[in-house]
């Protein structure tokens, strides 16, 4: 049963489908690109790939929430078009994303310590360096958006959405680059020192 559930989860994403419009749906576009990257690998024995996939999915959920909020503000809609039932859910999701980025950093740190190729290690270090700062920013942005929602401050909420979009794009790019750089490093590590298996589909 667990095998079947894992297969369903992995196969429900179509990497060959058209990507969302980067202008009309920038967060969804960045999430799609990250999902495309993770779909190249089997998740078994690779916590980094699992964490990266979950980050993409959670940002997709957040994008739906912000769109639903925008309709409430602009069109007077009363329906929350999202899997979130409240702003609290969004803040919780932000914290989950931050925890997942820490998992990725932990895996990447171990890979860099065991990789003998200094050039590849430097590339990996540069790829994951923005993650810490971007995670902190995400936490702040979520708090700002929550405060704006609580005060029904439309301009502040729109500004927070713009910051969230930029943050999400940059954070998912850093995750995507880190996955690629980690795979390159893993090739140079013998099986005894490699804690992640990058098995391509």
C-alpha cells in the first residue's frame, strides 16, 4: 500500500505539461520548474529530492491562497479559493517550507564535506548560500501579510504579495540549483561517503 501511495504521489505531476505563465502566475511557474527538476529523480534514499518537491507543492498552495485573497480584495468575492482555511494555515506552511530548506542545507553540507572536487564544492556552496537569508525573509513576509490581513490593509497586503512572489522565485531557484549541484558532487563521492542516491528516472 505504501509503495502504491508513493507511486501515485510521484506520477501525479506531468513534467511535460505546459508551464504556468511566468508573468500571470510567477510562483506557480517557479514551483513547476522545481517540480520538473525533482521529477528527474527517484525519491527513494534521497531526502533532498523529497524536501524540494514538498517545497514546490507548498508554494503552489500559497499561490492559490494569495489569488483567493486578491479576489476578495479586488472583486469582493467571499470564497477562499485555496486549500488554506485561514491566514494561520499560510504562516504554518511558511514555517514548514523553512524547515524543509534546512533539511536541504543539511544534506548539501554533508555532500560538500565529502566531495573531493573543490570546484564542484564551491558551486554547491554558492547555490545554497541564499537559502538561509531567503528563509528568514519568508518568515518576515508571512508575518507582514498576516498583520495586513488582520487590519484589512489592502495596500500593505498587496505589497506583501509582491515580496512573497520575489522571495518564492528566488528561494525555489536556490533549491533547484542546489539539487543540481548536489548531484554533480555526489558523482565524485564514493558510495561509503554518499548519504544521498541521485537515481535518475
